C-alpha cells in the first residue's frame, strides 16, 4: 500500500469514528433530554402535592414513567415493587412494561433470599446476570416471567431541607426493576448508575401514588362501611351541601342519587321541614341535636315511620368545624311495641276484670242469699257460670305465661302423643258452637280429607288450642255471621295442611305480615268493639312452629280470611328450630 493510500484509509477510519462519536453524542443528548423532562415532571408532581386529579391520571403518569425507564435503559421489561409492612413483603404494582396484569398481581415476594428483598434490605443496587442460575432470582421465580437478566435498584424517598438541601429524612419504599437488555446485551455498571438516577426521581412519584392509592382505598372502605350501615347517615358541610348520604338514609328520605347531584343544599333536597330544622339547628349551634322525626314510609306513604335523629358536629383534627353528621335510627318498631304494650296492659286488665266481675257478682249474690231466695237449680246455674269464668281466667293466665315463656326464649314443653284429628275438630266445633261470639247466623263446618292419617302425632292440648283460637277468631271477626269452615288435606305424604276460613271483616294487606307478632291487633272501628289481647295468634304461630309447621294467611277486607297452618304428621324428638323446619315443610 502506498503512502497516499494509507493516508486515505486513515482518513476514512477517522470519518467513521467521527460519525460514531457524533451518533453517540446525539444518543447521550437524547437520554439527557429525556431525564431532564422526567426530572421536570417529578418536580411538578411533588410541588403540586396532589400530582393527579384522580387515580386514572396517576396510573397514566406511572405508565409513562415505566415506558420511559424501559426506553432509556433499553430494557424489554420494567416493574416496580412496593414494601408492605403488614406482611413484610414486596409486591409488584401496576403499571409495568412487558409484564401482564396477572403476572403483576401475583408477584409478591418475601425479603429473605430474594433478589428484590436483598436490594430493598441493603438499600443497594444489584445486577442480575442470569435469571436461570441466580439463586435469588430462582427464589423469586423470575425466569417463569420470561426474565433473563436485569438490574434492581432501591426506591428511596428523600426529604430535604428546601434551603440548605440537607437530607432531613429518607425511607426506602420499594425497588425498581428493569429486565432483559435489548439486542441480547447484558446490563452493566453504567446502566446501574443510570437506573439509580432515574429511581431517585421516580421514587417520589411512586410514593405519592402509593399514598394516594392508600387514601383512596381507605376512603372506599369507609364509604363501603357507611353504605352498609342499616341506620341512615347524612353529612352536611358548613355550606349546607350534602357530602355523604348512605343508601338507608336515601331510602328513608325518598331521595335518589340523582337528587344529590348539582350542588344543591340540604334544604333543597330534604323535603321534610322538621328534618331541615334539625340540620339548621345542628349547623347553627355546632352542638349535638337529638330529635324524633316522623317521615312518610316510602313504600306506603300514608303510614309514617319514626326516626330518632341524632346529630354531631364534624371537625378536622385541628378542631376546625367542617359540618355536621346525622344518624337516622328507625325506631318505628320500638314505638309500636311501646304503644302495643300500653294497649296490651289495658286490654289484659279489661279481659281479666270481665270474668272477675262476673265471679264476684255471682258469689256476692249467693252470699247475700241467707234466706234461700234462689232455688237449687238457679244456684247450680250460678255455680256453672262461676266455673266457666274461672276457666276463662285460667286460660288467659296460661296464655300470658306461655307468651312470657316464649319471649324469654324458653320452649314451651311439648307433650307429643297420638291425636285423632277429625275427633278433635268435632269437639272444637261443638264447644265453639256454644261460644259467646257465635251468632245465630253462623255455621261451623268441617271439611277434612279422608286421607289425613289417623292418628297424627302432635301435642293434643296445643293442637286443640290452635283450633280453638283460630275458629274462635273466625267467629269473633265475622260479627255479621256467615260460614266458618275447618279444611284439612294432605300437602305431601308427610305434611297435613289445615285452613280455617270465615266470611268476616278480613285483614288489611299492610297488617298481614305482622299477624302473629305478639300484641299485634288490627286497630280500627270494627275491631275496637271486639275485645282481645293480641296474643292468640302469637301462640298459634309459636305452637305451629314448635310442631315443625308454618302459619300463613290469605285475606281480603270485607270478604273474609283463611288462616292456614301446616303440620308434619309424624314427629321426631329432635329439637327443631321453628323457622328452618317450617320452611322445609312449607317449601
Ligand atoms: P285478639 O283476638 O285477642 O285481639 P289474636 O292474636 O287472636 O288476638 O288476633 C290478633 C288480631 O288479628 C286481632 O286483633 C284481629 O285484628 C286480627 N284477626 C285475627 N283473626 C282474624 C280473623 N279471622 N279475621 C279478621 N281479623 C282477624
């Protein structure tokens, strides 16, 4: 080769080296620009405290971040992991690059012996050269995620003094991984330095995102708890806006989610004036207000429900008031029971006084008859009346005792024996034919299917009382007369079904579900004239359920009612829960 040729070749190589150098410089410049941009973003994010308006924006920012980190490090995959101090584990968090959501969701590792754990604990970066052979990577199951090599650096959040830039506090919150260097290369020390530099900035974003996620999660849990409360909860801020209202409160107040939109104040949304006043007072006084408020039942507006409304001021930790919270407790049932108890005491006193007055009257008459004015026959008639009234008193007292036993959760003892049903029904009809409620235009008939087994296993006295109470009521609540029928047929080979129907006043639909509750009476002009305690059906229901059966009612106001009950024909000695067996029988 001549000298000139040598010079040309050297020039050629120089030009090639210059081009390479310029390409390298451009690449470095691009990297530096990318880092500057990222640093700027991190700065903006940390300056604004609240880096994203919502979680999806936050996810987007993180997504952009992992894409950039992968790009800068020329990595096929990138993921970050966060430390969970409850379980002392590191877990991968979305978003990641080159790994799918399922892989991220399930990647959770202990600190001991794993690559991520070691990097986190030592607060030192580490290079993974071969995921197949590296024990730490094996323990973490990295190869199964398609990982060959990588770099792991700690994510350290550093708090600095704004003026002096001195480190005030630092905390390692997790690790940042890049995996699978592109073009078959492996990661080197320069990559580690670059990733460390990126991690310094990204740690702040991830930390903010984690805190944000935590806050959102806690808020969701709190809202979930508030929503699931059976009592209503309403929170109103100082400006009068409803900032929280759970489903129970919406139902009670007849408010839909749509009503809460549009930034209207509580007095534009809550229609009830008394309740508006409660909020006005609570917000005005910043104290606690407790009121009973009556609101129309959303399902049957003509009926009112009574709520105990209790408010309490809501403030921040620093004591600044932000509004008021009200709890709406539905006390309708308690009020009803209260009312029923009062009514019960007066009806029971009346029911007790009636036979006592009669007994006292006849005994006094007999005592005063010192000169034998009444003949033997009349005296016998008086003794019979006293005897009947004593029985009536005893029955009432027995009923009351049974109610209190059942209420106390003590099962009324059962005395199971063999019962001849047609015979029992005949006897009940005979006795009821002599009842004071039996009008001349009443007829009582039995309609029993011949396939009802003879005998049926039941408690003779209780079954008799069931029939007496139901037939007695059928007569009592059909004061204009009509036919009372005792039906009986097999529901299945094991269960017999009875129905006692009348052509009387019937029961309003809204009372049907409450029939059989203690002291529950339909209170209207018709029933008020007819005395009663409201414990007859309660006992019928309890006795039927004790037999493993179920009671139900069909009724139409002005047309009449049928009280049904089912009864298993055989009876095991196992203790049965009324309800569970009842539903089995009825089903
Ligand atoms: P009481 O008759 O002593 O009031 P019950 O427990 O036997 O108590 O009945 C409860 C209520 O159910 C009655 O007050 C009445 O309002 C209603 N009721 C019971 N049986 C009938 C019936 N056959 N027809 C219409 N209403 C009835």
